[in-house]
């Protein structure tokens, strides 16, 4: 049986821990590997290595750091399908979905390779007579990342490449549910030329995370995950005077106007709501039908009946299983509460089973209408292939519903009217907005900008804000006197 290693000071090593967890294929409950809960001494060693490496890494020219990212992006592309296959086995995603997971991570690495431009400071000459002021962006030191199960390639790649290219060292604590993908990312990073010590990987759960949160030398924490855990990490991290960026829960709405292209809106709604088994924080879990568009719900139901989950290499499968039996049980309980609280269940995927994989954590596409905002079905983040439909008369009502939600991760509007789109994007209190785009995750030269209860912190992940999160600004004001000018030729064009 595979034992997942730690990665400390540039070495893959077996943990001395007595506590191990199973890594399970959610399609059939096969145990793929065992992952350790790192010991205190192992975490201390990882932190010490990161601290020591930072002393030299911060002085490596940013162009050299960027070249490592260029090589890393090339290796990730070369091993793209291999990485996707690992994701398929330990998380259950379909192959196409897993390839998307890898590719969106590669895009962030490509952006990290642009660090020389992203890290430029500012300057003003003659702020006073013969005085110039200029600023540099310098790394913080040791940073850490805590990543979720649902994107085991993309989200680690949101974090450590950007932090490291800015001159920091990094400690990654990946999800214990699917650690095989992050460990392969680390092997390729080492192959790309990353010096030992710039990246450490430790495994574990709450105790190991607390050790990182309480360590004085860790300057910044990046987190993606559930609301409760994110609030805890933000509170404890900031109480320890660390920077924290925590991307947490969501309840994303898609608004369908009656002038939208019906077939396009329905097709996008199906994919955005049940794709990836609903296990993505930017997925759509509420459809808001405006005016006569409510008449399309029966056609939406027909499209839902055509969708089914399946194993990763089934070309007809729309999505895979839920990550764990516990996740499935939670989804089923919310489905039952929706029925009990008066919503109409048009399609119920509670009893769905994939032939030959009866032990898999399957939930079929589930569609509700007659949903009200008082229902658990509406209030809870389901994180499964369940869509709730709400009908309103006007766009203003739809905007009000969304703005009153405690979450603000993503939303979208489908319409043919530019004025409606302009009003929606201006008035809506959500950080990421799609116009005829169902899941508006920005490309990495922008930042991932969730609002309200979907984000704790100030600077968001990747893009320019990601660079600012992993750096601090040093401002210099300098005066030089002309009588100090020396004479003599400089015969070299070299910059040293």
C-alpha cells in the first residue's frame, strides 16, 4: 500500500507518525494510499527549513525565479493528462473535468512567470529639491497554504507558485482526502529546478493546521474551504498577527431573463449546477427565473433527466461521485429537508446508483422548484448536484434576493439586453459577475474576488492582489549631493 510522503528540505520522506488516514477512491471505496498526520517535530523541521532557505531565496533575482516557473509550466503541460488521471482516481472527477482542474492551475503558474512585471514598484523624481522617492515590493518570509479536496491541482497552484516567485518560502498542507495530486505537483516543481527548502509539504488535520497558525515565523496564510473552518483560520491566524486570505462558502445565483436565448441559458444552467458533482464554490445552486422565463422550468427538467453521473473514464458520464459517504449523507439530508419544508422536487437523485459501482458516493441530478428563502435548501451551501429554482417578476427583485444573501462569491445573468446587464453588474453586491457566462472564475491576470461571507481578508488570491498579499512595500526617500559626483569612464555595458 502506498504511503504518502512528507516533503521537507527538498526530500520526500516517510513520516514517523503513528496516525494515518486512508485515501479512498469515492467511486468504489478502494483504499489507494495512507496519508500521515505529521508529528510536531516534522512540522517544526519543515518550518525551520523554510526559515533558513528564505535567507538566500529572497536574494535570488526575480528573473531567475520566473524562469523556474516557466520550466514548471512546461512540465505541468507535459504531464497534464497524467495529473488529471491521478485526480480521477482519488477524487472521482470525470477525465474532462480533471483536465480542467489541471489547466486552470497551469494558467496561474504562467502568470507567476510574469513576476518581474508584477513586482515593479513606484518612483517619483524630485518629490522635493534633489530628493527622489521610490518603492520596492519585497517578500514576507515563510508563508503557508491550506487547500481543500475539490480542486487538488488548481488550488495548490493558486498558492505556492505565486508566493515562491515573489521570493517567499512556502509550507503546503493539502487536503488529506486527495494528497496524491499535490505530491505529484511537488515532484514536478523539483524537476523544474526549484531549490530545496523553498517548498515544504506536511499532511494532517486540525492539530497540524494549528501548529502552522501559531508559529510566529509564518507570516501569511492562504486558505480555501468551508465557512466554519475558514472563519476559524482567519480568526486564529489574525489573532497571531498574520496576514490571512480565506476563500470560503458560497450560494451562487444565476438569473434568467425572459429575453435570454432559452437553449443557451438552460444548457449553461445544467452544467453550472451539477457539473463537478456540484463540488465547486463557484457552481450555481440557485436559479432565479424572471417573468415569463419561469415557463422554461419544464424544459430545464427535461435536460436534467439526460444527465447522469459515472466513473471517470465513462465518456457519457457528466460528473463523478461525491467526495465521501459523509458528504453524500449531508446532501441527502438537505434534499429531504427541502421536501419536508414544502419545496417541489421535480427530479430526485437521492437513490441513484452507477451499475457496477454500487459502493460509490453517487447523487443524481436533483431539481427543486417552489423554493423559498426560509428553507434550508436555499440557505445551506449544499456542495452537491442540487438546483433550487425561485421565480420573481422583475430584475429588481432578483437583485434584491442576491444582495440579501450573506454570500457574495459569484453570480451570473443571462439576457439579450445590454441595459439589464449594465444594471445587474453595477447594482449586484457580489465579487465575481458573469454576463451570459455561468461560472465567472477570472483568468489569473485578474484576482479571484469573492465578497461578503465568501471571503475573509483584504487581498484576494492570484493576480495583482495575490502578489500584494505575498509582498510588502518598502519606500525609500533619497538625497544625493552634486559635489559627491566622481569622474572617470565606465567602459562596461554589464549590469551587475
